[in-house]
C-alpha cells in the first residue's frame, strides 16, 4: 500500500550537477525514512528514473537538504544525498561541492539567510563531513543574481560566479590527510595514494593501468576489465583508510592522473563516481587532488614534479586540473608553507534556479520493502 504525499521543492543546477533542493523541516527525522522518500522523488529502480525527476545519471541523481543551522559558525546546514539509479540505496556519506554551489542561493531564496546589498556570504555546515564552507553569492539590490559572464567547463553558456571556500578540509571522513600513514601504498601491485581532503580519494597513475590518462569517459566506462580492477582496488583501499566495507558506498572515489596536456595546467584527471567516469570532475575530488599536488610522495606530486609543473618542496597556491569537459582552477592556502596543513581551498562555480513548486512522492508502507541508507557523520 502506498500514499501520495507532497513537499515544497526547488530544482537547481549547482556547478555540473542538478537536483531537487528540500528543507530538512519538510522531511521525517530519520535517514531511513528520508531515503524512502528520496528514492520515490528520483524514480530510482529504472535506468531512466522515468517515474521521478532523476536524469538517469549519477550527476542528476543528487539531492540537497538544507535547513537553518544551530551551529555558531554557520547560517545553514546542508546534507547531501547521492541516490542510486537502479537500486534502493541512498548514500549520505559523501559531500558534493557542485550541488553546494546552489546552497547559498537556495538559502537566500527560501528566507533562511537575509541577503545583503552587493554580495551575501552564506556560511554552510556540511553535515556529511561536519566541515564549514563559505559561499559568496552575488546579490545586487538584495536579490540573488544568476546571470553573469562566468563560464565553467561542463556547463553551457555563462552565469554569475559564486566563490566557494572550503575550510579545514583535511581528514573530512577519516581524520587524516593520509589515512594509511603513507603518501604512497601498493594495492594489487599498483601504486596508489590514499588521501582525505574534502573527500576520500584513491589516486592512481593512469600509465600504471596501461592508459594514456586522457581517454574519454565513454572509453573508460566501456572498459569492463578496468572498472573491475578499479573496484577491487577501491574496496581494499577503503579498508586500509579505515572506512570499512565500502562495497555499498561511493567513497572513496578513484582518480586517474597523468601529466597535463596543456602547459597552463598542473595535472590531467579522470574521476570516477565510483563505477562510472565523471564527465567533468567533482568539486570535492578536485580539492583532494589539488591538495595532494604539494604533498611529497603522493602520485600527484610525483607526476607534477616530473612534468615540471612544480618544484620539489614547493607549496603550489594555484592549481589547474584538466578533466574530460575542460579544466577547473583552485586556490590552495597552506598554513606557514606546510603542505599537509591546508587552511582553505577556494574555487568559482555557478548555479541556476530551474523551478520552484511542489513535488509529489509515494511513501511505501509495505513491510517487505527494503532499502539502504548509508549514514552521514
């Protein structure tokens, strides 16, 4: 037996992702009950998510849940949910920096934050990682401005730039920048860097897997042997990083890196989410890679040094990463020149409000129905 219900919803594009934005106060308190609703909203269980608003792709099967914060240093809380397309599974463990791009505008649009004239800084506490992010939203005339001349790779056209500054990103999930205690480990005979900055990743040199590193997402997704090997390495890395059994989690994310193709770039990347190659790169994944560039011994540092993009021992403040849709620029601020002590990482994204209204869902009351909600911190 099912019941049809509805809640207020705003659909927004944040960076290179898109999804519904909801108020936490409109949802039940438990994440299992929340997951049941989110699965219905997105239409999970069908490759096209035809019975919901998901787009049949991990980048468009995301949900942002926002509410006024009780934290002294934050204006709003943001809980991110990655909704599985085919399975009844919702992962609340990762953060999504692209969806975060629209959290500031959403908070202002819904009255959670009072806009200032010119620019409004929205302080966001991410509940997935318990970290703070400053969102600098353009608000001329105390109104959110979405139009502008800022272009980001992976999104057509241009829009108003929104600066995101991620604070104290080290050890977001594991408590350490290098959770295994090493800058480089060997898993199944392959050198990997296990690193946690904004999000846990495992970094591999593409050449060690017989790849050039600039293959298209379609090529990589079509390489079943590669995907199986990456998943096997990812699961073992997850245990080594203290994350336990990650077979049903999207963390850690695998990242393939190689020397940059353009002289203005630092590295070339291919980021997985985790079983398909991202058509661009996740913001949090980009932050992790950018943080690794200056850390001696990491695969990112080694390749950057060997390709002449950085000198050994240098803390690189500006990092440009190539990805399948173009590039992303990041500013990395280190404390007192310490490569492992990262104060903040900033970057520019864009967002757009697509629709605002009421969304309908069916709440299952059948005791036989099962689903999995992987819990945030």
